[in-house]
C-alpha cells in the first residue's frame, strides 16, 4: 500500500525553526510524519543527515524525494505548491508585511539567540549561565518589542496580519515558546499576547506545540 504521508519532516521537538514548519503543515492539513533528529545526541551532524541538510540544521522537509531546507523557504514552497494555501497573502503589500514580520523574527531574533551563540558569548565573557540568560533576555526581549511595534502599525486583526493565520504567526508562536524558556516577561506586549491567545484556540497550533510532539522517554 502507498504511504499516504508524502511529507516527511526531520525535526527536533524543541527547535523553533521545526515548530514553524509543523504549524504550517498542520494549517494546510497535509499528511506528514516526523522523524526525530536528536540535537542533544548530535544526530544533526551525522553524515546521513548532513547529506540532506548540508548546514546540519533542523528542519528538513522531504517531499517527493526532494530535501527542502530553511524553514521560511519550506513554508513558501508549501504555500506555492498546495492548492488554495494562503500562508502568504496575494496582495503584494500584504505579502510584504507578512514576510517583514516573519523575517524580523527568523532573521533578526532567532540566529543570534541560538543556544550555541549565547553559550559562545558566555565562554568569551566568562559570564557563565548568567551571561547566557542576560544575552537571551536582551535580544529576544528587544526583538519582540520591535515586533510588537510593527504589529501595532499594521492592519488590525486576530492574527499577525488580518483574520487568518499566516507565515508570520508560524514564526511568532515558536519564538514566544522560546522566550518563556528564558524567563522573558511578555505581559506588556498586548498585540503579541492577543495573537498568541487566538492561535492557542486553533488545533493546528496546538498539535505542533513541542509538548504535543515530544518523544516519550
Ligand atoms: N534559518 C534556519 C535555522 C535553523 C536552526 O537554527 N535550527 C536549529 C534548531 S532551532 C539547529 O538545528 N541547531 C543545531 C545547531 O546549531 O547545532 C531555519 O529557519 O531553518
């Protein structure tokens, strides 16, 4: 019998880049299954995984024998190939806004707040765990303050842009999960908190949450 799951996601439950793609796959109601790449065990550096993803990063989405890397490029691929997908709006100005919000998280906040970066800062400064936490709080907190401002300036709606979830929501929700891990206070970010509540009521977001996909010990 043919495998109905045409989409195989190589991911790690706690990775926010993987979490973005899980949300997108669920929002599009696609049949997918996950394969764990255990970052703690170093599985992402093993030759068979690096053959799929030369950067040695998660996620990778395999579709029809093609290995797709980089979470935002994956989401855009899905948007372009799944009939009726609206993870990016059609109108160019609206599409720009969704990309701009997404990039402000995935390209400004996420790369400098990868654990390996923050740990390196701690090593260079000799500041230990305290330096790691201070780094995360400074750059995740500051980055989200900018996102809150961007959200306030644009179109009102239940989600980042308008009343349906987009690629920007796929980026925001994992970043909030990550922010909480580092004890960042989010209460002052009214727009962000309202969007988070709206997403929490959607099964696609709930099913993609790290606690929903964490492999049992
Ligand atoms: N820009 C990449 C970022 C991917 C990324 O940084 N993944 C992290 C987990 S969230 C990872 O694989 N880290 C492993 C490592 O740094 O060794 C994307 O959006 O896919």
